[in-house]
């Protein structure tokens, strides 16, 4: 083997073992989602560095520098489009990757820490998108960040402090842009790089992707094949196909850019970035403390703790664990969509969602939260004791229900909320 080729192979084998189980090469086990996420992170780093050659992080020059980038710099608009769509696709693919891990039992013993690190990586990716959202300093970015940082003010005890910390003062201005710029180009990428390496290493230490456990004894070891070229060629094919898709999308679909930010002229409606629209939708139906703090905190705590609850991981390597699990997942998805839509429409028609934030702490906060807790406990008991589902299958249904509910709220917030945040047909 030529020396240069051997060096590349050695570098690859720092991230992968020399051989991998042949079973884990099947594409429908992981759909290549983890590799896609890594490829998008690479595109973001590369295009971000290119844009830094032109971008000026000041309220006087930021918007103008974006205009120069997109109108005067050769391929500048294309580079910005690639950066924008890579960031948005990364959020979608990361959530799908998280769901894939849950639905194939890949967070059990030996992989629990990696599940926690993955959740922190998802948080960093959302933070990176959010901090980068303000940098163009146009109306869309300014008011979206205004909405999101205003939500921080509802967090009990430290909300006002957090709001002023991120804004760099009482209002969004030069200090806010400077804070977001440093977070976006230095702190978040550095932390992300460290956690990604840790994430990869833990996957390798756990033996790669999860495999189907066979109950036959004695169990013959799964046949193994060399990583190069069997795994690497598959990863390269998926990665290059994704890059081609992003580059093509960036040619035909430009990144939005409105007028320069004007603090005195708020758009109607003023919306958060799409990946936070689910929480803004909740804000229309719940007391702000519960929509912004209590419910997200409960959800985050549940996702962090679920691997450490005994027998919550599905049988490894099998989607949904079994045919029974697939049936439960399908019913959970359908019921989640219908229930979420029904509750939103009832609240909009009968209770007036536009004034929901003015309702009391009890009727829009404690009462719905109490009902949710009782229903969750009752459904868990019913599924496990009456219908004989396993704990893992019931936890899987809970994860699906949370993600389906948040997805429906996001879709409604993005496409079905018009002026004054009233429901409209797009």
C-alpha cells in the first residue's frame, strides 16, 4: 500500500475499529444519520470560515457586510445558502438520529453516557443555530431573537438575569450581537468539537452500532469485515450524496434576508426561529412559566434520566423492538397528532388562545400540568399492566408522543399562525 494511502487509512482507523460486524453495515439500521450530521458540521465549519472573511460583527456593518457577501463576492450568496441549509438540516437530522437511537435500543448499558452526551450535542446545535440567527442583523433575525430572549424572562428567580446576560443589557443592541458572535464562532464550535470526539470514541468503545441479540446458546460471534473499504465506502456514499443535495438546494433556494433591523418596527407576527416555534406555540396555550420553564425542564429531565431507569431500552438492533412495538408506535403517532390538533383547536375556539398568557397561574399552569402527570401515570399503568407492553415499549411510546406533539406545534406555529398569531390557512 502506498505510504500516503496508508496514512489516510490510519487516520480513519483512529475513528473506527479495524473491523466491524457485518450485520451493522445494513443501511436500514441507522440510515447513516450520524454520518450525515458529521458531514453537515463539516460544511458549517468550512462555509463559516469563508463568511468570516467578509462579515463584520457590529450593528453598523453587519447588515452591509451580508449585502456585500451576497451581491459582490463571487459565490458569496451560494456559500451563505449552503451554511443556512446545512444548519437547518442538521437540526432535523440530529433529532432523527436521536429518535433512531431510541427506537433501536441504542441507549442501554454501556451506551448511557453517550445518550447524555448526544443530548448535550443537540442542545449545542440548537444554540449554534440560534446565536447565528442574529448575525445578519435584519428584521427577521432581530425580532426572532427578541421573542426568544423575552421567553427567558419567564424563568423563575433568574429569568431577568439570564435575559440581560444574553442580551448584554436590557435591550438587544451592539452588546447582544457581540455576545452572539463570540458564542457562535468560538465557544460553541470548540465545545462541539470536544463532545463530538468524545461521542465518536464512546461509540467505538461500545463496539460500534448496536447489533441484534440472539437468544440461541451458544451464540456464535457475528462475522466481521474490514472497515476499509466496507464501512468507509458506505459512509462516503451517504456523505457525498448529502453534500450534493445541500449544494443543489443552495443553488435554487436562497436564505431569507429582510430589511435592516429596526427596533421601532415590529413585524406582525413576530415569530421565533422555526426550531423554537413549538415552544412559542405552547406559550399561547399555557402560563408562560410552564411553557418556557416547567414543561421543557420536565421533558429534558425525563430524556436525561430515561437510560438510567432499568429495562427502558428496547431489544438492540431491532426497530421498535418487535412487531408489537411497531403497532404501538403507529398508534402513538396517530393519537399524538389527533390529540394535539384537537386540543389546539379547542383552546383556540373556546378559550381564546390569543389571550392565554393573561390567564391565571392555576388554570393555565398547575391544572394542565397536574392533568398531564396523572394521564401519563395512568397510560403507563394501562399499557404495562392491562395490555402487557414492556417498560421499554411504553417508554418508547412516551418519547414518540413528546416528539410528535412538539412537531405538530412547530408546524402549526410556522405555517398556520398569521397576524396577531391567529390561526390562518397558509
